[in-house]
C-alpha cells in the first residue's frame, strides 16, 4: 500500500514582526545584517496564550478541508514540535481533542527542525504496513517562547507557525523514498539545555546555538541526504520538479540547490517571510506553493530538513 498526500494546510499567527520592528524593540541588529546573512525580512509571532496546539488545529482544519475528508476518518496523528503546550500530555493528544475526534493513535515526534520529515516518514511506514489508512501529520512551533531576546545571534532567526498534511493509503505511489539520520555527538551546537525539576527551571530554557558550526554541518548533511534519497528512489536530480528545504537560512538553501544542480526557481522559499519555524517550516512552505499553484498534482518533490540533535532527513514523493 502506498501513502499519498491528499491535502495540505498551514497557519501563521497574525502578528508579523519585520527586522526593523526587532531593532525598534531593542535588539542590537540591523535589517541589512539579517537580510544579507540569512535572507529573513519578517517572521510571525504567536499571541500571548496561543499554544502550539492552537496553531496546529488551524493548519489541520485547512489540510482536512483540502483533502475533502471528515476529521473522523483520521486514524493516526503524528505531530512534530520542540515547543509543546505541556510536558504531557502530548500536543498531538491536545490537537486531537481540539479537532473533536477520538480513538486515533496520537503522539509527538521530537526531532527539532527535522521533525516534520521524521513525522512524515513514520506515518508513511504505518500506512505502508497496512495498520493505518489516514494520517494527519503536523509540524507546529511557538519558538518565540524559547528565544533569549538579548541574544542577537538567535532571536532574529526564528518565528512561529504550523503546517499540516493528510497522508492517505493509496493504490497510486505517493512517498517514493525517505532517509532519516541522527548524530547525537553534535547535540551541543544547537540546544535548549534546560528542564523543569522541583518546580524550577534547571539549566537554560532558551535556544543556544553555535551558528557557524550549525551552518557547516547543515550544508554538508543536506547535500548528502539529498543524494541518498534520490538514489533510493532510483532518480536523478533532473526528475525533481521542486525542492522544499527546511527554511533556516537562504544561504544554506542556495548552497544545497547548487550542490544538487537545481536552479533556485525550482526551490520553494518562505524564509524571507516566515523566518525559521523549525518543524513547521517545510509543511508551511509546501502549503504556500500548493495554494499559489506552483506545485501541481503529479509533480515530484523533495522535502528535506536538518536540526538539533543533530537530526536530518529527506523524502522524495509524487504529489
Ligand atoms: O534550523 C537549523 C538551525 N539554525 C540554522 O540553520 C542557522 C545556521 N547558522 C546561520 O544561519 C548563521 O551562522 C547565522 C545567521 C546564525 C550567523 O551568521 P554568520 O555569518 O555565521 O555570523 P557569525 O555568527 O560568524 O557572526 C559574525 C558577526 C559577529 O560579530 P564579530 O564578532 O565579527 O564582530 C556577530 O556578533 O556578526 C555578528 N552578529 C550580528 N550582527 C548583527 C551575529 N548576529 C547578529 C545580528 N545582527 N543579529
């Protein structure tokens, strides 16, 4: 049994903060530096009290409508986030409750910015095994909650948002190949090294990153995993209609496209408007390009991501 994406959806909080807005709020930076080093111009920030599950429910309803199904048909929910509503229950269970459904298996996946690639790959394996037929796969983040606004090396990079897909059992091929990897030895170059113990935060509850080390690692593994997944699919890069990479930095995206021999007009980019929305960035970019008509049924897509852990992975699929 194959697994095909039959609907996409996304949601962004209303408040958009430009680079100049960050400067006005006291961040020691400039629009010129952020645009030149990252390609980011603006990002969306959740309202006070707006949680990852609140963004996820909007994205999910939009994906459910696009797939033309009723929510009751969903028998599996896999949600990727590093900014869950609570320690427990999972944000997937909270989303299930907000969707007004019950009974479906529901769990979170934690692979930071590769989270959606991990979640989609796991969902495909459930469907391929025949145990489940209709999955809701979501990436949702409120990264603004874990930013240290006095650390200009991280706070200008991230934003909030959610993206979702419906993945259904199908006679027609959808997901053609996938590859997932991790190397925990590199956990220290991108982390939020804190937890809650005895009612207190122990360690640091903010993103801490060695930007240049992450940059180098990302460029290397994204090129490698792209080749690996194309080999697994028995394709070469000319077969791709679109590359939808994790949206962290336009320079990382350009470098990956160059290594793949893909022109930038075959790459979907939203990093300028969304910033880095971690697990949400790939399904958000996918939904933007489906809705503006660039991605059409029958197109061949590569989705790929890299993030804290370190984790990385890629999926090739027929849309
Ligand atoms: O989802 C995966 C997670 N993240 C990523 O993929 C991010 C990967 N890394 C990057 O995108 C880049 O490394 C950054 C955009 C984070 C930083 O760019 P860079 O070109 O690697 O800069 P840098 O960290 O080497 O810093 C260069 C200079 C430093 O000043 P000095 O020491 O040369 O005087 C920084 O203090 O830029 C300074 N700087 C800033 N200046 C203005 C760092 N952040 C800022 C800022 N505004 N926001």
